[in-house]
């Protein structure tokens, strides 16, 4: 967003203060319970998407990726958690692609346990939106120790090596190849699961608040710069 503001001619000092997450919400989660509720066996490889079911989330990409992946991993399942205006379109497309037995529409999940169960149930978290300014669901997945994989444009500061996630090619076949490799490599998923919470701690609400306080403190010390002349952008 800082880069976008610069393209609009903003020349004032800009400090980006990201939105934090409350990691305490993601210290629990019963993935086995969610699988039981939806009749998914514990052994079935499961991909999870959490977020608005909206066209700008690029969910058609995930369906195309799944269509490329299924011949190599026939038992794979994609769970889509969330609601939104794209749901009828996606249900039609699932039928058209012959993926009815491979896609599970979970619907809206409460944050009092259901959401945490969903993050924990998946073997990988998948995300393909190209329009995110931050991507809070990625951080939530990282905080929950859910094994994940992601490909986006707007979350490039999150999807980096050693942070519990990795970026895939921006094409369904390439994305599917990396998903397959990770599903077949439990050791790699375990390493990612260990990296994620460490990185997510940097984005905790307390850490974000300290960053914001530091911005205001720096303004009080900066000669010739007033708070009115500074743009503070929250992602």
C-alpha cells in the first residue's frame, strides 16, 4: 500500500503499521472434530481455504489447481470456509469440473472454536488472492501451527522462505505441483508448522501496538515534522 500511495504522488513520510492478530485465539483447535463433523477421514489429505467467498479472492484459481492436482492425488479434498457472493458461481463450477466429491463448502465458522478447528484440520492452507493488502488469514494459519502453502501478490511480506509459508507459481499447474510435493513430504510440513508461530508472534496485537506507539514517539522527536504531515497507513 505504501508503494500504491507513492504512485499517487504522496511525498510525505509514510509509516506502514500492519494490523495485528490476537494469537490467543489460535492456541486451540480440534481438527479431528471438524473432520468428524463433515465425514472426512483422518487419513484424507485436506487443503483448507478460509476467507470471504468473493470473486476477488481468486477462488477459481484454486479450483483449477485442484483439477490439475486430483489426477496425481485422487483422494485430495479442498475445504472452503466462509461465505460470500461467489458461492453460487463456485458451486456451479465445481459441478462443471467434476469436483463435487473433492470440494467441501464448510460455510461460515464462528471464531469461538469452529474456525480454529478448521485451520487445524487441514494438511495445507492454500490461498491465491491477488488483491490482499495484508492477508490476515495467512497470519492466523501461521499462528495456529497449521501446515500451509500460499501464492499471492498482496502478501509478499508474509509469504517468504523460513516463515512457515512458500509462494507458488501464478499458474494452476505449477501451484498444484508444489502442493503435491508438500503433501507427500510430512517433514517439510512439520518444519513449516514450527516456523509459522515464531513468525506470527511478530504480528501479535501487542507487537503492532508497540510499532504504532513508536511511530508517534518518533514524531515527537523529529525536528520540523508534525503529525499532520505524516501519513500512517494501516494495512
